[in-house]
């Protein structure tokens, strides 16, 4: 599993209805994308759920590198780049994935928490803690799914979870889920990934 996200931070007075309309118009285009486990079309709005910014920030869980690369180099990502400028794309290698008890429910919010891996720690312990946190999140009431991944270049762990209600039991940035594309959700490897 590979995780990926890019963020488009928008002006404070930006009409987020433009993003909602865009997702409504094109969100379905990845509903059958080969190699994609999940794409969550995410939006933060300034003043909601504690957000200081307006931000469009889709989050992806990929089953295959080929699917991810086809998205990035094959033209689909170019449309976003043409409309908003090319954003940096963060990528992480999968650590763990678990489905929650609400896995078949529509997701209302997502939570993303990024944490630096401190120098001098035992990496296996940090990664095991990340896997344990995925299990804890997946067991919480209303959890649709939870995942963790690591960027070993910048030594950062990302935790990502989807929730069927507006009261997630997770810390981090809270996003509204505008649409989910889940063509390969059932093929994402469950549990620890090493």
C-alpha cells in the first residue's frame, strides 16, 4: 500500500462551492481506476472543525505503484495542475490498514495527523506504535477505516482515518469528505504491512 496527498491551500475568501462543484463534476472519474484502493476528496473550510484555512487536499491509498504513476504521469493529475498549478505530492509507504465497524457506511469526515519520527528512537518501536494506533482507531465507534504510512526520506508518519459521523475519535486535521472513489478498497492489504 502507498499513501499520497497533495494540498491546495486557498484564499480565506475563496468560494469553496467551486471545489464542491468540481468534485461533483469529476469525482466519479476515479471510481474504477486500476490500482487505486481509495481516493477521498477532502475539503477543510476556514472556521469549521478548527481549520485555520480553506484547503482542498485529496488523500489516496494505492494498491499498486503502476496505478499511482499512471494517475500522476498519464494525464489525470495534469488537469488539476492546469487549473491550480502543480502542487507538491507527498508520498508515504504503507505501515498498516484496517477496516472499521462502519466500513460500508458513507464517510462524513476524515482525520489526518502527521508526526515527525524523532532522532534517536528505535524505528521498529515507533512503527509498531503506529500500527497499534491504526487498530485502536478502527475499533472506535463510527470508524470507517484507518491507515498509517511513513515517509522515510523526511521521517514522518501519517495517520489517516475516515468516520461516518462528525465526532471522530482521532486527533489531527479534520476534513469534510466530498466524495469517495473506492475501486480497490477490498484489495488493500489488512493489518501490519511488514
